[in-house]
C-alpha cells in the first residue's frame, strides 16, 4: 500500500531535501522540461521566463529574510543595484570573466548586507522597514553620483556573461546550434536558479534555517533556546543580499544597460509583492510570485489593443497601459493580502490536498 | 547672516509641512500600529479635490477647502471600512503592504483622471512675499506655519480634552483593556483614518502652493516626511512636529550650504541627509526622540 505523500514517517524524512521517490521523478521531468523549453517557446515567452528566473533569485533572497527570518526589508532594490553595477565594473571596466564577476557581485552585496544587518539588532518592525527604505534613497543617490562606476544618471553598459571566447548570451557557436540571445540566456540562468533554489532549501531545512524560523516566530523564545540572535539576523541579511546582488548582476547583464531608475523603490516593492503573492516562507512560492509579477505587465501590454478605454500613448490623462499595469499590481497586492495571505503557494498546496484526498476532500 | 536667517525661515516653513504630514502618520500609528504608506496619496487626492472644487467647480477657496476636507474624511472612512478593517489581527507588515497597494491604486486613479500637467491650486496667497527685517518670506510660508500651529493645538486639545480623543489614546495603549472598559476600539481605527485624511488635505494644499505646483509627483513627499515621523518617534504627536522641523531645517540648510562647502557630494544630498540624520538618531534612541520605549515581556 502506498502511503499518502504528505505523511512523514521519520525525522530524517522531514529533513530530507527530496522526501519521496516521486519528488525525484518530478524534479527529473522539470529538468527535461527546462532543457526543452528554449526550443519550444518563442522569444516572447522565453524573455518572460528569463526575467522570471532572474527575479526569482532575488525573490528567494528576500523570502529568506522576510518570509523565513521575519525581518522586514524595503531595501532589496539597493542590493540588486549594487550587484548590477559591480557586474558592470568588474566585467566591463576590469574585463573579468563571468565566473569571477558573478560571485564577486554576490559577495559584495553580502558584505553590504553584513553592514546593514546590525541595524536589525537594535530596531524592530516598522522602524527597521523605514531604515531599509532609506537604503533605497541612499542607493539612488550613490548610483547617480559615483559616476566612475555607475555612469551617472545615464547609466552604464553591463557586459554579457563570458568566459574567454564562451559567451553565455550567445551559446550557438559553442553548442553548434542556431540559438537566439533569448534561448542562450534562458539556458544560462535556469541552472543558476536551480542552484540558488536548492541552496535556499538546504539552508532552510538545516540548522541556520531552523534558527531563522525560530527568530521569526518568537524572538525571545528563540534566544531562550539558544539561538544567537545577533549572528543569525546578520547572517540572514548577508545571505539575502547575496541573492539580491547575484540577481542584480544577472539582470544587468540581461538588460545590457542599467540606469539608477532601474533600482528605485518600485523594484523593492515588486520584490516584496513577489514574496507576498507567491507565499512567504516557501522557496517555490518565490518562483511562482516572480513569474506572476513578471508576467502581468507583459500580458497587459499584449492585450492592451483589445481592452476598451486603454489608450496607447504614454502621456496625459486617461487609462494608459502603464496606469492599468500599476492599478492591477496595486489591486493584486491588496486582494492577495486580504483573501489569500498564504499566496499562490497556499493555493497550490490546497489544490494538491484536494486531488490527493479525492473523492473525500473537504 | 541674512542668508542663514532666510534659510532658517524656509526650513521652518518646510518643516511645518513635514510635521503636518508626519502627524498624519502618527495618528494612524497610534491607533492601529501601522505606518500608512498611502498618506502621500491621500495628500495628493486632497489637493486635487481642492483644485477641482476651486477651479473646475468655481467655489471660493475658503469654501473649497472645507468641502474637500469633508470629502476626504469620507474617503478615509471608506478605506478603513473596506480594506483596513479586514486586516485586524494580521501581522503589521501585511497591513503596511496593504497601504502600499492602496498608495499605488490611489496614485494611478488620480493620474488617470487628472493627468501629469502642472496645475495651480488657486490659493489666495499666490507668490506674494512679506519682509521681516532683511528676510523675504513667502506669505504662504507664514500661513503654513500659523495653520500648522493651530492644527497642532487642536490635536492636543482633542487628545486631552474630548472623550473621543481619550478613547483613541486608550485604544492605542491597550486594545483589550480599552474594549473591557467599553471603548469602541473599531470606530477608533476609523476615526484615526478620518483625522489623517483631513490633515492630509490641509497638508496637500500647502504643499501644492507657491513655489510648488500641483502635480502627481507631490505624493512622494510622504517619503521625505518618513524621517520626520521616525526621528520624532512614531507614537508621539509633539515628536512629529519636532521631527518635521528638524528634518525641514536639515534639508534646507544642506541644500543651501552644500553646493558651496561640499560640492563633491553631488546632487540631491539633502534627500539623503534627512535619512542619514534619521539613522543617526535611531542608533542612539531606537524609538525616536519622543517615542515610547517598547517594553518586551516574555
């Protein structure tokens, strides 16, 4: 007799990354699907998925901090920006290969996260949120004024990910295939997302992750059972910033050119929305949330010619595509928080439960 | 010396507006423990309502403002009833995110109706100036300071002298205890939103007056006023005014002297300066200058 999938029969299983044989099967299928995707979908969908993958890495980082450790941050965009500009400086000005600039950008983000972390020790809740909000403004100021690195308000170019002659934005020659930039970039970022997600799952199920969740649930109780608050809060900030900066480096490289306006408060709010809409405290929820937030504006853009009352011009009064996007975005945040606080991950879990227990589902 | 006096007067006028905005944060925070990120958009909406009543409907200015305030009170009540009331008992950050969502929606509604043009709100003071000794002051600035002072006095009278005000303070202190002695805690939350919306309308009018104009970017002033509310302490009305003045003076003085003495700092230093000052204050006093220290119980 096969056991119901949700049932765990040992602590080892509770801690395991893949709990069941079927998990391995699904993971295998997912990997096959990922390799096949660039050859099936067109460039529009590939670009949506590539943006999703890049945003997912950042969203997982924010989820580790906000969803798992309970530390509110509106400053995620700052670290994303730091990652992008480091990639530009290290890869462009210094000409280093991607194997150096990508981790280096992440580490620089982590270092800055280490510097911000201590604020979380002294400040609580909304005071911390406003301090991290200050980071975004500080970032905008630095990105505009440190022209040697950032190119000022006009922004700067960010190089393609290259090692020697191997260019990950143009994998065609290396693989002996005809590949567009979208196809190549997709094949480059999806494995990175897989690594980032697997690492996050590993963190969450092991000692530091348990410490994070203990801090989130009750700080004093966590301290009483021996969780070193200072260490783990700062670690959570550093880890989350590492993810953010990595995501920023990839984003910059994919966009080819970034300006300070790419990393304003809107980006921070989008990341928070990804975590909320996807589901706080789950790794796969971050990916679902990222997909949702990336997808909506693209779909609205595609549909705008057939939606009544939407004008195509970007200026003046009236319902423009931009306005409609923002309206949907804001309304989604409100609706999800009121009606579905566990996010898409919660909906998914309920659906699974429904079909697993069918026909005895309630 | 005249330069300095001129800057000080400007700083106080700016600080008074920031104080008024920060007061809006404090009222809602005191009653519900939430920072209202949509406050800037309430300002915007209030100012546009005044504009619509004054210019489009042709009411006199001093009739347009009270009507706009009344409409905004209804808006505040509606928002609290339809959205915030459903979030009672949920994590603070979830409620804050709701206000961010509200901010985005309100901003887009305003721009969809009014567009991005600069408008003149039609206040009776215009660009007229008065001179105090050698210092030139915009009349609007003087009116701002006077009105803010009067409003703050009214606030204190309300919180100390009226039963509604005392009920709000009790609900802020301990919701359960307040319920136990028969205070309608729910309507307290609605009251706080109505008061904040009314204050936002007045703030919006002064923000859109000379030398500024009425345009959608005005809503972002809320982000400039956050440091004011935090420096003063999120739960202290007098702190909001003190914080507003401190941040206003800092911004104006940095803006006035930085190009001369520290040009290498680049553009927009004054915006960052407010946040740097806020972080410095928080490092010394984590609950702001006048905020209540949170006592942690196991």
